[in-house]
C-alpha cells in the first residue's frame, strides 16, 4: 500500500525539469544546481489539530502544505524548483491521497515545482514538505540587514489569515464560503505565496521575512537579527474591507498585528527607495504599504491613531498563547 500511495502522488504531481537527473522511484533524487546559483531550502511540518482543523478538505491541505514552504522561498528572493513530501496517514486512504496530491499539484504546476521524492507512513495525520529553490550567488534576502531609518513595509493585506481561522473555529470546516467570510476562508485555506514580490525585492530590500506567525512576531525576528528596533503605526496597517466587515476595525487591527497565516512579506527598505519599490511591486500585481520605521533600540512598538503607544499584551498579543 505504501508504494502505491507514493505512486499516486507522483503521478498527480509529475512535472519534467531538465535539472532533475533522477526523480521519484529510486532511493534518492539526483539534482543539478545551475552554475552561479545558491541552493535555498526550507521545510515545514503541519499536524492535524495543531496547524489545521480535522475535516479540512484534502485538496486544501495539499495546496497549503506547499504554499507555506514557497512563502519561505519568496522571503529569500528565491525561484522554486523541487520539493520532497513526507505524509503520515492514520490509514492507507487512496481518496485522501488523490485529493491531497491534486491540491499540491494545482499550486506546483504554475511555479514549476517538481516533486522529486516522498515517503508515507502510518500515524496521526501530518505532512512535511521540503522545498528547494535558486537565487543568484550572494543575492538571497535575509533578516539581518535592517538599518536605522529604513521603512517597514508589508505586501498585500494582513490579518485575513487569522480572521479566516477564527471563522473556521466558530463555524467549522463547512462554514459558508461566500461574501466577506468566504474571502477570509479562502485566505486561510489557500494562501498565495508572494514569489513574484520576492524576486522584485531582491537587491532592493535590506531585510525580509514572510508573515506566518504574525506581523509583530515576525518583524521581531528581523529586529533581533539586525540588532535594531521598529516603530509601527497601527492606523497604517493594510486591513481589508472583508476583515473589518466581519470583525470590526479594532479586532481587525489586532488580527493584523498578531494574527498568523497571512504569508505576505514584511520587509525593510531605505526610505529613499520606498516609492520606487512600490512601483516595481505594482508592476507584478502586488501592493506594498509602509507601516513604520526601523529605529535604534530593540523590539517592536506600536502607536495607535492618536499617537499613543499600545500595550501589546493587554491588546491580546502573546505569541506563545495557544
């Protein structure tokens, strides 16, 4: 059964690339890294009941398993190439595997991601994807380049992932997929990694990270690695009409600050370059909003619309809360 499941996944996700010298079907893949390129790798694991709700559609799980990893490549300014998949199943369910593989392949094809190896085993439902991509030597975006005076910017809108998850927890996986709620559900079920934006930011952003754990937490990683602080203006957060319609402005702002699952990019850029970067991103269909600045010090502080500092803990932000 194990090998038939692997074969089903391989057949559904098959994509020919000249740099795959030997793909699925052997003990390991043999791959060719192009000359002048650095290999960029990322891995994420998702577990039922921790990262997704029981009953989530298999196709949505397949899509998201790849999406969250491609988002890591986007944050590095990398072009995706290959993926490995480890799938743990409570039972050998071919229909689940077919749905999972279909969702995975739907996102893999337009980004030319070849699945080059995999494994299945029995146990609580979980899956782990490893992705590989390329970036010109020395050109990868990192978290450690933010400098005092840089602007902090984010792509797209923030908070919709957390809003969608809240809707799922309230209504279950069969929540009505329409209107404003439908937009939030789509965001959490099928996030779209900002790969084109990552390529634009290569050579322009001084630091970059994808927003998976929440804007405050992830920007905090940039600050820690760069040895700086950041000040944000809450009223400049790009919050969608859908998020504010469903939850109201105040809760929408909290989701924008502390919610995860957005998979947008948070980056810093010298102030003199900000307008040009916005224009470059717009040409690939991506908006970008300046939301604050890098300052001397440490950690992330947030002002409200009246210029008062927000007590982040009383506002509900605790990265380690369940």
